C-alpha cells in the first residue's frame, strides 16, 4: 500500500506546504462505533483560533484516529505534476484575500486553523494530482458563509469523516512530510488498517513566524 501513497507525495518536488490544510471527501467514516461522547475541549495547538471539532477514537505512539464533525471550508484547487512553492503561495493568498474581504459581504473573516491541503493522485503513474487548499469557515459563519467573489475560490461542505493522524513538530518541508507519511503508512499496514491509498492531507496550525509548530499528516480511514 505504500507505493501509491508515496507516488502522490513525489509530486511535491520543489513544493512547500508551509501554509497547508480539506477535502473532496465523501470517503466514508471508517466503519467504527462512535466513541463515548465527552465535552469537547479544543486542543492547545489550535491556540485561540476556531478549528474543526473531532472525537479521538484511538491513540497510540504511532498515530491518532479521529472522527471529525461535518464542517464548512473555503477552498481553491489546481491540477499539476509538480507542486511548487509559488503555486502553494498563490492558493494561500487566494484564500487569505477571501477572509480579508474578497467575498460577497465585503466582510473581514477571522483566520482559523489548520490550513489543510488535500492531495489526490489521478489514475495511473503519469497523471496530474489535484491539490486543494482549505481554510475552515469560523463557526459563527458556517450556516451562511459569504460567497467568494473570485471564480477559482469556492465553499465546500465537508461531511463527517474519520482520519488517521500523525503529528510532528518543526518547520515542515517535503522531506519531513515524506518521512512522516511513510512512517504512518508503515504503522497502519503493520496493524492491517484500511485507508485511502490515493489521497492524503497535510495540516498546519501555526503562522509562518511561530517557533513552536504543530504539523499533521492525515490518511482517510476506509
């Protein structure tokens, strides 16, 4: 199972997802019983920002399994063979302009965390991959988010989903993403866990100047 996931990651040559984040996901909920409900406590790595709510279903020293509640995001995407820093920055600023007032309400919208980038590999080894970057819409606007005014930016309603999450610290780069993705895939394979082999997501919770950083790789449970 490792090969296809690493093929997806290989399209990141020269790229940086320093401001990453979700999702074309109608990929199912993992088929597990819902964990007992406890009052939601926002994790410390969200800082003072809104971030998507989830229930921890399993945790160990290799990964955490989370079930995320339905949520609403603003997103932009592109198809490419090699994802570059320039392309990453372009997508980030399209979303930043949306929350800065480039929307139907001319409204400034609070930043949220994480920035999630979904990478979906096309069928076959020589196909382009689809990269979609997302900012979550703040909770007080999710019922009726302002429409984007730029044609390449869109609102996405993400259903409940279950993901396997590997966390790591430091300033993320392609080498760290590859290392952590490989480690997570190997851990899941060794435990016979089922996950989507054609998609993975990166999540970053910190601004560019933060010294202590929290990063994640998400694989979608099947």
